[in-house]
C-alpha cells in the first residue's frame, strides 16, 4: 500500500490540486473485488471503468460497466435489438458512482499492479439498465448480473489495474483521483449530470435505475436467486419510425407489388415473407450502423490518442524551444548588459579623470594667482613699513643729535656752574679762615 505521512500527503495533494485536472479516460478489463455481508471475498472481472473529472468546472462521475445479454420487449424490441445488431446481443449495464457519496478513494500498490479502493456511503451507487427489457436465461449472465447487483449494495470495493495494462498516464490519473478524493481534500467535485442523462442512453431508448436492494422476480433473497426474465420498469417510450426506415417501407411496398404480380408460388403469404425480409434488412442495416459506429469510435479513439501524443510532443518540444530561447536571450542580455556596464564604467572613469585634471589645473592657477596677489601685497606692506621704520630711525637719529647738543649745553652749564660754585666756596672758605684767624688773635 502506498503510505505517506499526513504532512507529506497533504502537501502532495495540495500541489496536485493547485493545477487544473481533466481526466476523461476508459480502463478496460479491470477486476473488482469486495466482501459480502458474511465477510466472504467476491469478485467480478472484465469490467469497463469510465472516469470523467474536470476540476475547472468541479464536475465528476464514475461509471462501472458490465455487458449482459438483454432483449427488448414491446415497442422497444426493435430499437434495443438495433443498438448492437441482433436480438440478445450484449448491452451495457451501468453502475454510476456519484462523487457526493464517495468518502475516500485510496491508491494502493500491489505485486502485479495498482488498485483504487472506494469507500462510499450506503446506497451511494445506482444500477442502470435499459427501459422495458428482459434478460436472457444464461447462467453466466445470472452470475454477472447478481455480482453487479451485489456490487451496487456494498459500501466498499477495490478496482484492480494490472501493470501490463497500466501506462504512465494511467498511473498519473490514478494518483490524481486519489488526491482529489483524499481525506484531507475538502474541495470535492459535484456530479456531472450531463453525462448521466438516463434518457440519452441506449441510442435513445433510455434507461432506468434498477432497485438492487429488492427481491428479484422469481427468486428469493439469497445471493443465488435466479436472474429475472422481466424486470420492472417505467412505461416504455413510444416508438416513432426514424427517417432511415422510410426508404425500407417504400422498398417493401415495391416488393409487395412485384410479389403480387409474380406467378411464383411461396410457402407463406407475401405479407409475412415481406415482413421477415424487412426485419432482416433492418437487422443488416442496424449491424452496418453498429459496425460503422464501432469503426468511428475506434478511429476517433485512435485519432484522439494520436492527437494527444502529438499535442504532448509538440508541447514538450515547444517548452524546450521556449526554454532554450529564454536561456539564449538571457545569456545574450547578460553579455550585452555586462558590455554596456563596462563601457559606461570606463567612460565615467575617463570623464572623472578629465574633470579631476581640469579641476587640478584650475586650482593650480587659482593658487598661483593668489600667491602672486599675496606676494604683491606683502611687498607693498613691507615697503610701506620699511619707509615708516626709516622715517622713525631718522627721527630718532635727529632726536639723539639734539639730545647730544643739549647734553653738551648742560655739561657746559654744569662746568660753568661748577666753576662759580668753586669760586664761591673758595671765597666762603677764605672768609671763614679770616674769621678764625681774627678770633685767634
């Protein structure tokens, strides 16, 4: 079993659900297993599973299809017989699984392939058969119909896919289905009612839901009861001749006229012979229409697969081309931007150097001019101060000369004064001496 931690599972689911998911696929020869009320293992093989999921419109539907021998009755006999060519040919019996009734779908790994386990609400599926039909009494059909009836009543079953029949796209689809219907996803799609229109089934005959929980006619409630030869159904759809049948009726009248005019003897009345011939022609026409339908569906399927492969291949090639183009453009732009940046950087450096050189020359010129002005101003100031100093020195010299002359005058006066004083002192001393001498006497 594929096991992931809750966080890893939730992360993977969210990553898957972020991208739009569209699945319209059919899986042939799948095997379905389940357990009955007694716990016994049951299975039915060679079934067809159709899955339609569109996350953009949030619509989905699952259809499990089993082919059984059915017969039309009443007015629908010819129509039902015309679906696949002859009376009693195999017709599809549908088991519709609605997304609202699915609780969880789990992806499991097995030794020979993978499987999807469906866990759903009780009565979450619908078994659909054609309107107004009976089923041929074949034991193999009894068992398969009873198995489909039991499958419609169970609330859990597993659909097995073999590795040999499982491609990478199928494995991706199975993983996406399990992601959409995981326990952690709350954004579930709704039923795609356009794909389950019962009146459009069986080439316009329409289908109805068979109550799989009731007792089948002519049997008991056991799982081994007989298959019904006449299932209860709503009133049949009134049959109206189609356009294709009108030319046959015209040919019928022409053959009747030819038969009436003929002399040949017939074993039965012309009307009965013509009726059998018309039925045979209708049978041939219906078989031809069915073969054309099968061929058209097969060609359409091959064309769809071829277109899908071609689109995927073109998409991958276009993605690679775009990736290479983006990488080449990115490298080219990176190289171009690098060259532009280097050229711009070189140009700016040159302009800056030129600007700095010009600025340095201008500064040198301004400095030289300022020095010349300062030199001139200093010389003028020095000369002015020198003249003033020279004048001061001359004034001091003149003052010194005058002071010297005055000193000389003062000295002469002092000499004269000294002579006068000396004379006066001499006279004074002489007078004193005279007085002393007089007194001595």
